[in-house]
């Protein structure tokens, strides 16, 4: 045997020394097989080792070189002692070739780098603490070097306890491994300690673990792991990081030996070399931080996996995921994905999807992940808000992360993204930030803009499909300046008047180009002959010549017919003579006058018409030109710009040529102000059997803009002058939205000069100014050049600030965020008579904020200021009439009827009163029914019922109660008392 070479391939040498402070340290090199390491000790360490070995009478006391006090650090002495100590260590190893004493093993670091020393140290540790570790249920950490040592020990044909110490028996390690449930294997890259050992290149066997439920492997080459498939019957959770180049290396290690393999239980058309069992217990697999480039077919072996983490890899495509039927959570963040086509075919039941840190520009593949709840798309390349539409319709989506995308720097990015979620905007948490009330208000505006833009796009596409026949008909239509009446025989009260025909050259429905605004109309609403009167829009007190002509014609009851005959159905096109059943059904459903609107006898008759009768009435009595088609109909209150304080009931008819407003008789008040009506229509109707009604007509060619009110509660139609401007108070967002859609559709049929705007304009360039970050002038220029203008964020902000000023909370605008804006009526008794008193409905604007309820009187028609206006309106847009704190609300009384009924709010600031003294059952009857005299006295004597409001729209009514109940519960900590009566 050569000097320094010992039994079992062990070598030991002292290769040098170094002076540390005032003592010498000797550098010892130990080599066992291919592994070598260095150890540093001073002479005193050798002396301590010698004392421990001689205490057990295992070696001679004189074997160790003696101490020296003087000259111990001299070069000659150090070199001599170095050789002597090397001989001493070699002698010890020769004396203990198989079972190295514990003291010597620690001295030479065998317990850290040599397989016997490592297993002996581990066995002793588990002998003392093994049971405690198992009972604690915590993950036990082992190094690859320790597992390598155990594997090598089991391969040797030697005893499990060579030293004779039972505490170091390998059996303790094997027993512990059989019962261990949570295992963690953590290696290192590079050399271990002061050795040349590369842990990631050591093979180790995991088959000794029989009960492992969870395993975590880090910094170990998957190719060096043996026995991992033996854990299939127990393993539930597996994490492999910084260890694999493919999923196959971990899930199918047998693939390195068998090129052709198949999953157990699966039929194969080709011959296979191996049948691989599934990982039947595995539900969670984390293979993040590896070098995986694709999701290979090995995922077929893990059909029960619910949580899959493949983040921080090099994956470019999503494939083979269709085999994971139970997959719920998938993390593919920080990979190299660029496309998501057909993802829904692979991720049917996914709930959480993390795609952050990829290279995604389009989200088109996510639009059918209907079960998705959480989605992370941060740190990608999404630049267009339009892409959010692909996830905006997902019904279960609650959390979305889009930060650090190019689109996140767009001004008002949050509200524009939330707007894509439509009615679910309040349910979506964007970038881990809860949506505020102010953002939701802005979202409502953007939603309206989006809907209008979509309608515009649809109309543009429809415009291209107009038939040549329709175009020729549109070009051939000429404005008619006279109109005649066809009267249904069933309505004739006087035989003598049934044959009368009033000769008039004036228009039944006036031409707006001649500045005529209102026409009293005898139409199919009339009984008997027809009479027409034209009213000039000016304020002169002399009736115009046409009115005089009408009067003269009426005096001669039997005068011959000198005018053209009324339009016959034969003059109409085939499509107008026989309208579609769908259109007739639609008009029948729309022709319903709300019960709260006052209606003159002529309007009541008009509301009774159904389907074909309605269409015939329109063509015979109102339509100005031939081939004019009735498209849409709504009942609404209207306010004219010339009289902003007068609200009139109207049946608004939309045709392919004009807008017709058939008005209630209360419009006489406006006519009297103009000084051009000096005849009582009711007396005329008694004499002639006529039911006169007034009709205001606005040709679509004269239409300039449509202004939408907040929350789509109303809209203003603006023409070229004040006489052509009118506001429609629908008090219902659905009615407003439907009307705007129908109007856009009709406008698309008109022949107009193309809009000067570019054909392809970015959505956000069109509706916002990126330079300021403020969204202003929310308007859409229709192809017909008509502008559709929506409330701006600035308008909402001004209203919010005004509310804060009125409730003295200017410094805390958060509490003044507008939750609901609704046009309502305040119900109050009329004091005309002591014995008979009708309730009156006073128009109000109700605004609900986070902490307050406010009632306003609002000017709906004067704002925003029209272009023709030369001076500001005489009154402010909002005039506060009352405000109450939500926390002061005591209870709410509601009447449950077929139609939406009044809601009574009782506040706590009225004390020591009997609440029910004036909240009686009949209080919740029809709002327009009469009050009893006794009840009127109670109402005046007690102010306990603070507000009695009537909300026309059932949807707005339900939303008001829901939001109010939510805010009341947040402020008061309990549910709002709501009582149903009546």
C-alpha cells in the first residue's frame, strides 16, 4: 500500500498550514472514492481528539507528537509537526478501517461528507427526535447528499450498524422514512461546503418512503432521482423546482428507457414497450421555476390534478390540458405565451388562471371561460381596451389584474376597463383595488357611450344593405305641406258632419322650416270631420291667416269639398299596407300610457289603439309624406325649451321621416302664453264631434343633437332653434336606451353627407382627451351628422361637489358619491277643496349618496346650453328642496300594487308622534286617487311622514330600495325596516 492510501479507498494528507493570529492551523485533505474535502484544525484540536480516543483505551497515549511552548510557530518546527500529525491521522484510519469512532468521524467531517458518517449522524438524530417529528406533522428536510448516502448504504452488503452503537443503526432511518408524510428535498448548485461534491449530480432512491403525501424537490436534477413513481399510491401534492427540463422527466421517468409507452387502461393502436400507471392520488402539481418548454403528453398520467403551477418556465403554447378534467387553478405566469386560441376547449372548469408575465397582446381566447373567477393578466402586452370585451362577458369573473400592461397608462384606465363588464362592473375587483362609487358612476356613462357606439356600428352595417328600392323611395319622397284625416266610421257621432271635409292649405303637422311648432290636430283621434289650426311660433297676439281660414271653413258645414282627397291605402307601398306582425306586436306593446301621466280624451283614444289600427291612424292622420313608416312609439312627459316649467304628456312617435309629439291639452297653457290661441277646443269638440289634439313635429333632417341625461333618465332633442328643442322625461333608463337605439337605426336610413370624422377612430381618442386625463365631450357623431351626447365626468363631478356643499361635506367628497340618480314624483294633496282632494305629483330629482338623500327641482331642457342660446337660463339646473341623512331614516312603507306605487320614508327627526296617524292603508292606493277630508287634516297636522315619493320605473324603484337598504345597514349596523301595506 502506498503511503497515505488506506483501506476502503480513503486517503488523508496534511497539505499545508497557515498562521492565524498567534497559532498555526493545519489544512487536512480527506479523500473517499471520488469525493474529497478539506478540514482545518490547530494542534489543540488534535490534542482533544487524542484525549477522547485514549479515554476509551483504543490507542496508545504516546502516538500523538508532544506539545512545545517555545518556537512552536517556527517554519522548521511547523513542517516537522505537519508530517508527524499526518502520520498520526493515517495510523488512526488504519486502526479503524470499517467503524470510525464518533470523535474521529466528527474531527474529519465524515458526518458531513462520507456516507457512513452521514447515515450514522442521521440515524442518531432520528433515534432521539424521530417520533416528535412525525407527530408534529411538519415537512422533514433532507439533502440529496443524505439520500445518496442512504441509497449507497443499502446497496452495500454490510451491517446496518458497523460501529456497534445502536443509536446509529440505519434501521432508525428506514423506519422513519416508511412513516414520513411530508418530505422536503433541497439541494444546492455547485460544490457542497469545502468539498468537490456536486449534489445535483448525485443519484438517490425515494422508494424507501412508503407514506409520503407531500413532497418538495428543489435544485435536484430529475434524471438523478430514482423511485419517484413508487410514490404514486400515496402522493397528493408534488413540487419540483429548478430540477427538470420537461414534465416527462418527473411524471414518466420510465420514458428515458422506453420510447413507446402508454397510460394504463388506455387502448393503443401501436405496439408499446411499457404500460405506465397513473398518479391516481395527485391533485396538486407545482413545477414552477424549471426549464419546461411545452406541456407534453405526460399530463395524461395526472387526470385528478386540480392545481397546476407551471410558472417561470419557457412554455410557448397551451396544449394537452384537455386531459386534466378536474383542473381548477392554473398558473402559467412568466412564460413565453403569445396566443390563447381555443383555450376554452382545454380549460372547461377553470376558476383561477394566472397568465401574468407573458407576451400576450390579444385576449380573444378567453371569452368562453364561463367558470373563471380570478384572472391575472398583469405584465403582458395588452394595449387595446377593446380586448377587455373578451373577458367582459364572463359571468363569474370577480378579480382581474391588468397592471403593467400598455393599456394601464391610458387616462382613466380603470373606469374604461370596468365599463367593459357592463352591469357587473360593481362586482369586479380590478388590480386588487375595490371599485369606488365615483368609478361606478363614470362606468355608467361609459356603458351608455359603448352601447351607442355599438348601435352606430350596427346601423352603419345596415346602411350598406339598404335595397335600391328603398333608396329610390327615399329620394322620391317629397315633403307634404297638407294633411287630411280619414275618420273611422265607428266614431261618427253626427251624420251631418260625417261628410264634411275642411278645406285647408296649411299643414296638419307643420313644416319646421317655416318656424311653426304646434298644430292642433283632428286626426283618427277625432269623431266626425276634421279641423286643423296652425300656430305660429312667434308671440304676436293675432291669429295667423291659416287659423282664420280654418274658422271660416268650420262655419260652412255643408261646403263642397275643394281640397285633395285624403291619402288612400292604395297610395302606400306594399310593406306599409301590410306591416309585419313583429312590428305590429312591438307597437302594441309600446302603446301603453303609464297611469301616472294625465291624458286628454284624444290621447286616451290613441292609447287604446292596437297593432294595425295604430298604424292606420298614423298613416291616415299624422304622416306627412307617402311611404313614411312608423318605427317606434313611447309615452313620456315632455318639456319645451320655451316653457321649461311646464311638463306635458305626449305620445312620441318615431317614423322614418320625423318625430311626432301628440300632446295633452295642458299644452294650451304654452299656447296662451304665445297669444295665438283664442278658441276653446272643448267647446269646438262638443259642436263638431271633434277631439282636438296638438301635435309637435320635428323632421329628422332638422335634428341636430340628442343629449342623454344622467343614468338615462331623460333625453333632450335639439333642433336648429329654441322652438325645435324639447326634453323627454322617460324616467326609465330602458325606455331611453331603446328609443336612442331606434332613432339611430332610423337615422342610418337617411341620405346624408358622410361624417368628417376618420373612418377608423380609436374609441378612446374619440371620447376622451389623453392629454388631460379627463373624459370630456362624450359624444358620438352619427353617420347622419346627428350628435349623441352623454354626460361627462366633469358634469358628474360638479354635481357631486354641489351635493357636498349642500350637506356641508366639501372636505369629504367620498361620502357624497352619487349612488343613484332617478326622476321621481313627490306625492302631495291638492288643497283645492276640503271635501274632495286629489293627490298631485310634483316632479323631483332624487339623488342617493353614501350618506344622504336629496330632492331637487331640475331644469331638464335648458342645460347644457344649446348653441342657439344667447344668454344663460333664468334658473339654475339644480335647486335643492330637501335633504335628509340616511342614518336618520326610521323605516320605509311600500304599497305593493300592479303598477309601482308611492314609497313613504319616515325619519327619526320627527319625535313623539304616532307614525301611523297619517300612514294609513289608503295612503298606498293609486297615487292619483282622492284623499279623504279627515286624512288631509291628519297630513297637515302632523309631519311624521317626511317624504312620499312615487318612482315610475319598477327597476329604478327596486334599485332605490336595494341601495338604500345597503347604505342604511352599513351606517346603522342592522337591516332597514321595510313594511308592505295595502
